[in-house]
């Protein structure tokens, strides 16, 4: 038995979409230690460096927003105010803006780090009360191309595989993912699987020779943005060598012949010319994939953060459909979710392009169903603005009030000059934030103090569709409140001003009420977990969706039936398109961005843990030694990097894991750490036409001594 004053609370790590279970030990109301939870199926007790350092990030010494703040005009400094007063101001400004300019003059920009319950309340506030579909999240920068790839080919936003498949695969194709850094616990699981089964083949497609690529049996160092050509060429080889499963294609898919004809043009030699990968390596990759008893693909931002992100996802999924490598142990296309609850946010419909329960706001029937589930007459029809479009609408004066929660767009969105100009143009900016000092706080008119991990409770869904309980281990500091509570408090006040009969829509007593209402919206849908509640999650532990007959479904589509009108999966006749911004004599370097092992997003939390900041203490740009000579840059010297949008100054490092002509910048540091507006001063806001996800993985830049 634990000594008096010592408690251990089972929860979930708040970083990546692996969703590792943690045990948070508290002593005297403070977090003393965090360790992995052996009972959690996602990690079986393992944690990576970020999870292990969680206790060190729970600090109160000036690191937190402890009270509400307000400034009446931009010329005034922020001053602390009572939380009740701040909630009144938020409701007043929302009501005034809607009355003067209509509901689409307000927007909500949320985060994949919110809990499902947070999303659910914000979503209802935006659509059922404020009357706008202008609600989107930073998940738009993360998984939206994976979503549109799944929906176009398989018919639903649902990763079909599960973590156990990492143990069972014969060939693993990792595309556009440095999972050794971004999903370290899953990477360790893969390492252990290959140690047990030395015949397993690992192929990594990545422009850089990352730690993940160094682990591979075959590294395909493709040029940024050329994945579709690579996957089509693999399909071409498998077709030519008789490695396709024509029985599966015939019984369970449609559209194959058009794609097959297109793939005829992508010979390995043609793909070599586009991708820069030797033809014989493409042939080898295709043979390992096509001859595998079970082939698994793992992929993330390298495919998603692209102007052809949806097509890249589809082209990879085609390889599985054409070989029947889906719906069976060890097989399937498996997107690794970047954020801890991007999945749960989509389930709750907290994005412009979704409604609760994976419904579609463009569908009149889905709007009607959602309205009925929420108990309102109707929902707005006007399409909502997705992330980048929302900031454009703010910059153009169409959205006048923006409410930002749990994200830091003044650092994380591409083309910072444009984003910051938009924030300056906004009439009123509410920033709901836990951590003091984020770049976005500088643009706030009203700050609402938010609770964060491990002070709030709810649920998250990880990459394998598994829902886990997040539990508060300590009380929030100061006036901080859980995000859904702040949204609820403003919603009740707004209802009193605009529509008193709608106050009952927000009469939640606690998180379990929110979850119960949300779970009901999934009934009869592809993700159905209407039978799940907090009591079941407590008694039986984390569960996968769909959840039927008292258990979750590990793998989807085992019966070869897909949630499309015909019941068949779809091959899409997609073609390779180059990146949006070609290199030129003025901007001759291809810049890619990515994560480091020990940091997370804009470092609001990880910068608080000394163990994490020690790994890499400051930002740098890495380049091939040949390029450093070409641009007269010495190792460690300051370089000025410029794109068509902005410039930064930071130290340069030689790195021969990059190919000549390429540069790499970690995504984590903002303008507090480098001259200029941080890494996203450079990046390109051009977006995929379907997913609206921006091409953060490629910009054309120049380099010179600073
Ligand atoms: Fe947390 Fe992801 Fe590391 Fe697991 S792998 S401990 S979820 S950061």
C-alpha cells in the first residue's frame, strides 16, 4: 500500500499519437514521478525520453498562465482580471461580433492536443450556438492528407491496422517518417520484432538518412515530394513480375485498370529520373513488398505535409489493395498519428470538414442527424474555413474574432509574416493557453488560463483507434480550468445573451456527461463506440473502435468489405505532381523540416525539462558539406536562410546524411531563438487541394553567410 499522501494515477502521455499509458505518482499534491504503465497495450510499460521526462515539465515557476488577462485596446499592456470577468468579456465580444457581422465572422482554431471532451464542447459551441462551421485545428497541419487518402480509397477515416502488426509483418515500408524520433516506442517495438524475426525486411523512403533510415535494410533517398512516382513504379514492377493479387483486386476493389494503365508509364527507370532513387532499389523494394507474407506500411508527415499529400497516401494504399495486404495480421496501410488526440478530434467532428461521428457538413442528411443528436433545429450550411484559410479570412477582415486554444499558430503555421499580419488585423483574439511565453500570446486581447496535462481528465484516441482515459493527477494552478470547462462557461454566457433556450445544450456536470453525449453520436457509424462509457473504460481498460459486442475490433476490412457505396475499395487514378515551389538560381536549396527526438512542436512543454533541452540546445540548419563550400559557410558559422516569404539567421552544421542540394531545419524553434520569425518564416503555405494540408516539408531557399 502507498504511504500516506502518495497516489498513483493511470493516464496517457500527452505527446505523440502512440498514446503510451503512464502512471503518475503524486506526493502531497505534486507530481513526483512518471513511469510507463505495463498494463497499457500501446506501450506495455515503455516510454521514450519525452515520456520519461514528463514529471520535470510540471512546473509552476513562471512557466504557466495562472490567471485571465485582458487589454481593452492594443495600445494598453495586458492586465490580470478575474476569470468570471474574462468569461463575460469573451461572451460579450462573441455576441457583439455575431450580431454585427454574422456568425461566420467568428472562428475557432483548436489543437490535436485537446481531449475529445474539449473538442466536443467547442464543436457544439461553434456550430450549434454561434452558428458557424469556422472551427478547425492544428491537425490540419498533421493528418488531414492521411484522412483524405483513407476516405478516397477505403471509404472512411480509419487506420485499418494495429500495433500488433508491427510484430507480425514480413516487410515494413516506412515512408516519410522518422519514427525513431517521432514515435520512439513504436520504433523500439519494430526493432524488437526484427531482432526476433531476422527475416523481416525494412524499407525506408525518406530524403534524409535519418536514424530510422539507418535501421533499414533498404533506404530509398527520394527527392522531396516524389513519393507518388516511387509507389507507382513499385506497382509497375509488382504487376510485371506477377506479384499482384488479382483475385483480391477483382472481388474487393474498383478502378484498377485505369491506375494500372497509368503505372505502365512509371517504369523503375522513369521513377529513377524523377525520384533520384536507383531503379534496382525500386525493383528490390517492390519484390520485398510483393513477395511478403504480410506487408505493412507506416507513414506520417513526409506523405501528409505536401501539396500532393492525398495522392501520396492513395498511391501507397494502392500497393496494399493490389496485393491483398490489408485486413490480415501483419498487413495494411497504417498512418502514425502525429498528435496525441488528432483522432479523437476527428471523431468529435472538431474540424471544418467534419461533424460528430465522422459525418460530413456538406451533407444535408448528416447535418440533420447531427442537429437532432445535439437537440437543435439545424446546423449552418456555409462551409467552414480550414486552418490556413481561416487565417487568410482573418487577414482579409472576414473573420473578426478568433478564439485559439492549446496551439501556437504564431510559430507553427507556415508563412509567419502572413499569419502574424492576420493576427494583428483581427478585431479580437482570445488565446486559451496553459504555458506562459508562447509566441501567440503576444497577439491576444484576452487570455484564458487553461489546465493541461496532468491536471485535466477525459479521453484520447491513439493511432490504432484505441480510446484511453486521461486522468487528472493534480489540481490546476491558479485560476486555470480544463479547456472544455472554459468553453462551457463561455457557451452558457453566450446562450444567455443570444438564445436562452440553448443553455441546456451545455448542462454538463463533468467530463463523463460530455463523453456520453459524444459516444451517442457514433452509433451506427463506421467508428461506432456508442456502447463505451467511462465505467467500461475503467473496468476493461483502453478499447479500440469500432467497439461491438463488448470488444474493440483490432483490424478493419478483414472481410474485404469497405464503407464505400459499392462496398469495394477504390483505386484512384492519381499522377505524380512536383512540389509547389521549384528550386531556382535565386533559391537553389530544397529545405525540409522535421522533429528532433527530445522536443515537441513549439517546445512550450519540452523546453521546461532540462533532460530534454540537453539533447539539442539550440536550433541549426544542416547542409551537405559540398553545399557549405558552395555557399562559403563554415561549420558553426551563422547562415542567413531566405525563401520567397522571409529569412532567418542561425548556425549551420555539416551533415552528409543529406544529399547535396538539400537542407534540414528542425521544426521546433521560433523567433525567440533565431533572428527572424522562426523556421516557419521560410515555409510554404501552398496546400493540398483536397486535404488543405500545407507543404511544410518543402520550400526553396537560399543560404549565405550572415
Ligand atoms: Fe509519449 Fe509518444 Fe514517447 Fe509514448 S512514444 S512516451 S506517447 S512521446
